[in-house]
C-alpha cells in the first residue's frame, strides 16, 4: 500500500480555531396590551395611589356629611351609640378597599369596589340634594355637596384605573368588587326600614 507524501501540511491559518461569535438574543419584554409589563405595573401603581387618596377624602366627607360626628360626640349619651353600627359599617367598606389596594394582590377587586361605592354614594347624595332642595340653605348644603364631589372623584379615579389592564382581561374581579361595594352602600339604606317592618329598634 502506498501513501501519498506530497500532501502539504495545513497552514497555520487553517489550523487556527475559528471563533464564532454568537450574538446573544436580547431579552424580550413581556407585553400587556400595548405596554410592557413594567409600564403597565407603573400605571397600576399610579392609579392605586390616586384611588387611595380620593377614597381617604371620601371617607372623611362621608363621616362629616352623613353622621355629623362633632354633634354626635357632644350628645354621646343619646345619639352616638345608636349611630355606631351605621358609622362602623360605612367606615368598614372604605377600609376594606384600602386594604385590598395596600396588599397589591386584589387591585381589580379594590378598584371595582371603589367604583361601586363612589357611583352609588354620589348618586344617593345628589338625589337627596335635589329632592331636599339643599341649595336653598347653603350653610347646610356644603356637607352633602362635599360628599358628592369626593365620591365622584373616587368613581372617576377607579374607572380610569381600568385603562391599565389589557382589553381582554377578566372583568370578574371588577364585577365582584362592585357588587361588594353595592352591598355595603345599600345595607344601611334598607336596614332601618327593614327593622321597622320586623319591629326592631335600631335607633
């Protein structure tokens, strides 16, 4: 067997290991609708702060407008105790929303509940102003007016928060939140008439 001896050895350039540079793929940003996830999260944070702030003012306006706490405190022996269940139920509804938003895990439920409280309470107060012609006594009208304005701001801020979520995002938390807010707002309205029918004494 004959071996070919006239084959030239490989050149230095050919023997050199060719380094292949692999361009690393840039990390892809997860998109939420037309925004990146970080952008959507920042918008939710901003809306959460606005709703929390508006809700805090609305709670104060509700306590001042509905219950006239200074007057109740001055007449605590006769008026404060019968009003405590209604004050507690009203304040509890706002605190639940604030808690939902504070834990950062039930935002949509909290936004839906804030929307329900804002819309229903504002409409209730506006109807009272119109029916009672409260504008004829400006010294008394500022309380319901303040309550209506603050609750409309809550409803507006909660409604705007929906723009931070994709169009096809589940609406169930919003619906359940709105229903929860509806129950808390309506329950004091029907409690006293229901108690009268049942023969109970609430106040």
